[in-house]
């Protein structure tokens, strides 16, 4: 089983979900649960920090897409931070560049909500 770690914190009005490890069919539900919990609490400005992620599967893409839809339906958005080159290629091939904004780091993604 691949390693996976997830941490959620608030930075002002933005909820940051930091993920490390592989986000696949086994671990993506934890990411989806974290995003869902934030949305259920009314937190619609979300940043997912992928600095520690080296692999994403289609299950990760589904979890992120559900987060985007939930955030936008509540008047907010979900943005990505620190996407590595391998993961970035997956997002590009899946057409996510036109759906989710990407930022070089978490600070820039958080600041984009101001």
C-alpha cells in the first residue's frame, strides 16, 4: 500500500488541505471526505496543497472535481497549490487546466482569494 497523509488547516477564510503520498482509489476517499467536511462546515474557499504528492489516479481527479463543484455551488472555489510536474501532466491530459486554477505555492493560492 502506498503512503498517504492529509492535514487540514485554516488560513483566514481559506481551508488548506495538504496532501502527501499517492492519491489513488484507496486514498482518494480520504481526500474527498476532507473536502466534503470543509464544505459541510460552510468553508467554500479551498486550497489543496499537492507539494507532497507524486501520483494521482482518476479517483483523485473525481475527488477534486467534486470539491470544485461543491465549492462553486456555495459561491467559492477550489484551487491547487504546488503541483509537481508528473501530477501536472495528469491534470493537463485530463483537461483540468481549464477547470481548476493552479498556483506555485500555498501562499499564492490562499492570496488569490483576496
